[in-house]
C-alpha cells in the first residue's frame, strides 16, 4: 500500500545556538530567514495556518537551520513546548529537528524524546576526517558513528545530510562517504552539493583560488552514483539540492557552485537517460523515429529538464524525430521503446520494484 506523504511544517532557526563557523555556512541565506523572532503565539499561528490549509497526514513539525541541541535549554523548551498542544490534540504526530553530530548527548535525547521528537537529522556532510577538518566542522567521522548509535539506542529515526564537493573532496572520497553511510544505515539521506555563498569563508577560499566548486555536470554525476548506491541498499534519498527561495535566488547570494532550482530532477533525468539509452539505440537502428512510452508521472523526468534528454538523444543518435509519450498502462518506473514505423513494441523493459524506487527518490518527506 502506498504510504501517504507526511505534511512537514518547517520552522527555521538559523544559526541560533551555533557557536561554530563552518566554511560554507550562512544559514540565513540557505533558509531565507535572517532574524528569527518567534513568539509562542506567532509560532502556534504559523503551525495552525499549515494545518488548516492541508489535509495531509501524518503531520510533523520540523525545526531546521541551526544546531537545535546547542540552543540553551530554555530556548529548546520554548520551541518544543509551544507545539505540545498540537501533539496532545493529535493534530501533529511528531517533531523533527536538525543538529550537529557532536551535539547529541544522552541527556538531551531523553529530553527530546519526552517532548515528542521522533526524527533527528544530523548535518554529517562528510565521513572523511580530512574533509571535515578542511570544512572546519569540528568533529570526526567517529563522532558521527557514536551519535548515530546513541540516537538509535533511543529509538529516533536518523537522517544524514551529506554535502558533495566540500574542500579537499574528490569523487572517490565522496563515494567513500556514501559507502560508509550505508554501513551506519541512516533512515534517509539528503544530498546538498556544496555551493559558495557570499560572505562565507568558502567565498574567500574561492576568490583566492584555493577552492574549486563542482560544476553542475560533476554534481549531477556524483549524486547520481550516490543515489544508485543508497537506493540499492534501501536507504531513501529524500532531497537532492538546496531548496530554492527568494533569499537564495537574490543576485549575488550564490557566488559559485552547482546550484540549480531543479537539481533533483537533473539527477533523476540522468538516471533515466542511462537506463533508456541502450534500448533506444537498439530500436533506432531499425527505426529512425522511435517512441518512448512511460507512465504519466515519469514523463517530465524522462524528457529531462527543458527536454534535455530528448535533445541529447536526438543529437547523439542522429535521430530525425523522437516521441516520448505518456502511457497510463506502463507501470511507474518502467518504460517501453517501440519502433515508430511499425508502431509495434520492439523492446519492453521491466525494471522491477528496486529501479522504480530509485527513480522515485528525492521527494522531501
Ligand atoms: S554547525 Fe551548522 S549552523 Fe553552525 S556554522 Fe556549521 S553549518 Fe552553520
């Protein structure tokens, strides 16, 4: 049975409680909030507004942006107590927050558990100690393993946020981080390719020529491989790329790096390209005008951002014409390539549930 997508109500607390200055970080720009000024009443009104506008279920309130467990106890209690009424009424089922791997003490977990927190997202970023040091993260990969163990012992769901393209990282090191993540087994992963935000230490490094961000094709390639590996190990990737917003899109906010408003789609389209190309090449040898049929929900990703896959196939296979058609009878995640002349199926590919699940990743919980 298809699990209903939960409603996640995001409450941003940028850099509140965070004494660190990681080289890439400007939480104000990432979250679009520079001066959080929540009162109990404004926070409750904000949550209420989401609840009356959506019928999705279950509902989770998520505290994102800073290092929640580094906030003073009174500030943590302020946020969590403000939403207790919604939990007690059954209108919100659970709470989620993000924090650093070195800010997860047993004492704080007892408190979070009692307040209804069920999911903790760790800003892991890398499991390579040299990369962590070059990014001024201030903890080691061992601390990530230990923090995940404590969270698991206390029965929290654990999410990892990973940042391909940090200083000192290559494709091989990043994929080692992905492989190590698979052994630690978070419940889900987010992939945020590193971008150079203005006003950060990374901007200085970039301007001095000491840091080169990934190109967009490199970031898509790395994330495509990560998505394949994680999905084959049944670890969902729930988001790829930073959420676009007015602050992030402000001219000059991003100095450099592989930011794209449809980054997740670029990665999924690249996967479709790889899967379909061999069959398309085979069918197009006998028919210059082949047809690709896919389920309607897959159409946009198969065509690619701004029809990018179609343009690539037309050029690389020297095709005069290529139709990608929405066909409700094709199961989601599958495709069929037919000869345009005969209109009869000449190739049917059953990808199976695993491939389907890979191509359905990247949707925020
Ligand atoms: S720990 Fe998180 S919030 Fe603090 S500076 Fe680093 S990335 Fe930013």
